[in-house]
C-alpha cells in the first residue's frame, strides 16, 4: 500500500518550513519523511545549538523540538527563540517521552505553543500542524492589517505626506527634544499660490495632481530627517529639526526657488508653473515656543507673505512680532 | 499483503506490531525497511555502548542508552525490545548492575527474535 490520496500535500500545508530538532536518528527520519509526504519543507538538527541556528531563518515558522537533546534542550531553545528578535512568529511543538515526568507547564512557560508525547501519533501531529498553520496565517494577516492601518492613520491619502495629527505629534516630539537638548527647530507653513485658479482652470483632478507632485518635489529638496505634513487644503507644514531661524530661512528659500524654476506635472505630459508662499519661524526666535505658538507664528508669516504679493518667504519670531505690533495699521488691513 | 502472525513463543511480549507501525508511517513498506536499517545501526551502537558501560559501571550511560533504545523501539512498535530497553533504563536509574546485565541479555535475545521475524519476509 502506497500513500493514499489523503496523504497528498495540500496547498495550504506547503507554505511554511518546519524545523525538526531531534537527536534520535530514527525519530528524526520518521518525522522528516512524514512531513515531506505532507508537503512541508524540512530542516533538521540533531542537537540544540544547530536547531537555534536554523530557527533564525525567516522561512522556518514551525518547529518540532525534542525535549531531551544534547547541547540545548527543547525548552531552552524555545525561550532563546522567544527572546530573539525574529520578526515573525514561530510556532513550537515540544516532544516529550510519555513516561517521563517532565513538567509540561515548564515547557509551555518557556514559550512552547503545544506539546506531544512520544512515540508520535502522526495523524495527531498532522492535525496539530494544521492548527499551527491557521494560527500563523492569522498572525500574518493581523500584522499586515496593522501595518496598513498604521499607514492609513498617519499618512495623508492624497499627497502621501504625514497627516495633520501626525505632523503635529512630530512637532511636539521635536519640541521635547528642543527642551531636553536645546536643539533648535524650524517650522515652515507653505501655500501653493493661486491654487484655486489651477482648480478652476484645469479641474480638481489636476489640482490634486499638482499638490501630490509638489509634495514629491519638496521632499526631494529636504534633508532625510525633515518632515512634511498636510495642514489642510493646499497648506503644508514642514518640520525642520536642528534648524535655527537662519537655517530655516535658507531651506525655505531653496524650496521657493526649486518650485519656481521647475514645472509641475498635473496630467500626463502636461505641466504648469507655480510659485509658493512660505511663512517660517523657529524655536530660537520665540520666547516661549510651543506647538500652538509655532503654528500661529508661521501662519502669521505666511499671511504676510501672501499679502506682500506671494512667491516669497517671510520669517517671524517674537522680535519681529513686536515690531509688527508697533505698526498697528498693518494689522488693521487683515480682512 | 496478508497479515503476518507474530512468532509467539512461550506467551512472551510480541516482537513487532507490524500493523501499528505501518499505520504510523502511512503504509509505506519501503520506508519501513529503511527505518529498520536505521534501527539496526542504532541497536548495534547502543549495545556496544552498554557492554562497555556495564563493565565500567557507568549507570548514567546505561540509563541514557536504555532510554533512547526504548524510544526507538516504541517508534517502530517493537514491544518486546521496548520492554527490555525500559528495564535497562530502570537498571541505570536504580544503579542495579545485575538488572542491567539481565536487561542486556534480554535485549540481545529479543533482537535475535526480531531478526528471525524480519527474515521471514
């Protein structure tokens, strides 16, 4: 009698690789043969240290560990595996001899997921491996969903920039660092000039494309640790760690130049020219910097940049604001 | 394949439960042959170890070798050899040299019975 149909590997069982760690050559061979019959890819170890080495491989997601082995014993391997930083979960089945009084609780507490007594009942093992599969698939699915959700929760879906909530929390974090390490922090608020006109002339899809491409162009001209987020509408915030007012101004001018000199794609092979208005501030120019204070100051600077004819950078700090207060007539013009 | 009768002699423990072991390994006769070869190699190594250990009164080795032969015998559904191996393991645990000698003789005798049984194939 050769293998029956029921013994043929199913697609579901083929996915993960299995480690067999067993010092008894007979048991090792039996396990290997049966697992291969069921469609698993098999790795073998006859002692504990080699087992631990194989467990580092990312594709090995299931392990059948003999409790008693030279080198490291099953539970030790298990707790070492759990302490390691393997990104994906490995499902562990411990094997124990039926008439030895090993403490099952000890094995489970070392991080084993399941245990079986020897001699192995292979029908039972096959069923348990199916359970392992189900759990690993659930886990993988969960991690994937978590990643997707994190992306959804932190990114602006149109531009791929950080969303408002996230860029705000980055600013708060950087402010903490500023307080701890006294590293200055710059903030830019950017508006695309005449965005309404672009939407009216070319349609909202074109407007969306312009925004998206503008973010890409800006990103290319920022340092890796700068962060760009969408404030709302066509407004963007750029967080510039380790930048005082002077550096903030330099970066802002560079961005202004770049957008001014380069065309922005808004449809396939269709481009337009655009300019930016940028308001900026930094912690070193504010007496009591806070998230609100930074936003408010950059917003006022942006307002003035637009007021003065757009396509320019205006920087504000407390001293500038004092001057502005003196020229009260300027503020009265605010609509 | 016709059922093979166990060579029952004087009502002792059966040599091999062929049906059980075949069931365990998915009915693959060729594979059973391969496993028997591994077993015979293991048995030769372990009995050699045991001979030495009994001479040297090394009860730790007696216990360990008994334990692993017990496991291997259980895997291949060899109840008589499993029983003898278990007695060996116990002899090691209890540090009983006489029992270890008896167990070794029993192991060798049962092994001969197994070979005779397999020879009938």
